[in-house]
């Protein structure tokens, strides 16, 4: 060590190289906390009348949720040959298996078509989403409530060109 500030090492070519020592006091300092403003009702109202999501954001969220439910039912359709092979062994059960397959197929088709038409913001997409909401209520009730609420809100109605009633 030379005067306590640095240490040295010899390189192959014989040149003396001096490196500065790290500043250990700076490394042991605690990071300063960044003060972020709290969200209050006043700031929420300034951001957009109390709503942080626009109708377009709600619509995108519903498109993703309806696609997810459609994918869930589609997985059931893909797995149906194995389910039928394991559970339906007698010939009398085949018509009921075909009926269950048809019902699940129609429900999956309903959710996929509602998701696609909502993505394109077609008025039929809103109608199909409202038809799909009761089917969603039994398995995925939060999605059903969210769909029903948004499609009947003023933002959802105006997004799909439905006349908003003034009260």
C-alpha cells in the first residue's frame, strides 16, 4: 500500500499500476426514499372524473377475459376424446356425450365470437357479451358481473353506439 488511498499491483510488463480504493462509506449509505404523492379523491377527480380506466381500456380487458373463458372451453373440447373414452363406455351414453360436446362447443363459440366482435367494437359484440354473461355467471361470476356492469354503463353504451338515456 502506498499512502493508504490506493493499492498497487505489478503487471507482467513490470509497470506499476495503482488503483483507487472503493469508497466504503458511500457503499454503506442507505438509499434515499423517494416520496411519492398519495392518491386522494381530489387527485382522482383531476385525472379523469374519478375513473382511471377509459371505456376503451375496459373493452380491452373484457376482450381478454372473454378470450380466456373461450380458451378454457376450447381446452375442454380438445380433451373431449379422452374424457369420452374414459367415462362413456356403453353405447347408450354416446348421445349424451355428443349433446355435452355440442353444448360446450356452442359456449366456446359464443365466447370467442363475442371477444372478436368486441375487439372490433361491433354492436353485435356487445349483444353477444350480454348473452354470454349468464353462462359465465356459474363458473366465472366476477367476469359476468364486470361484463354486465360495463355493457350497461354510459361508457360501454357510447362505445358500441347505443343511445345513452339521460336521467
